[in-house]
């Protein structure tokens, strides 16, 4: 079974293997709550089609609750969790990051 299929299955709360997801980790991290304490500036680059790893609703909740004074988001249509730079174009992606860093 491929790793992506296992991850999708575990996301749904099902068991793809004969052991619980806690076999990998027992770490519980509430990103929506933790982001409230982050005061650094935030550049959020998000693949709009990212439904395999994190739901867009959860990602938007994290972005909205950022505790800092400055944040910007870039929602990339057609991109998922892992291919944002490829979909944006690597040069454009690097330029956006460099502009953000120089602010």
C-alpha cells in the first residue's frame, strides 16, 4: 500500500494497517490554538486543492487566528500540500518569499 493511501486512510480515522496511528506518534498539537501565541510575521502559502493532508477549513482557521501584527496569504489554485512552488512557478515562488523577507 502506498504511503499517500495510508495517510488518506489514517486521516479518515480508519486503519490501513494492523496498528493504531498512535504507533507513529502520540503527539497532539492543536495548531488552531497554538498559532494564537505566534507573534512573528506570517507568510501563508496555501494550496487551494489541499484536501489530502489538511482540510482548507482547518488551514483558514489557523491563518485567521494568527496572533501577530502582520500576515499575508497566497492561495494557489490547482496546488495541494506538496506542489505549491511547482504550480506557482519556482521563480515566482522565490520572488514572493524574498519580498516578504525584505519587509
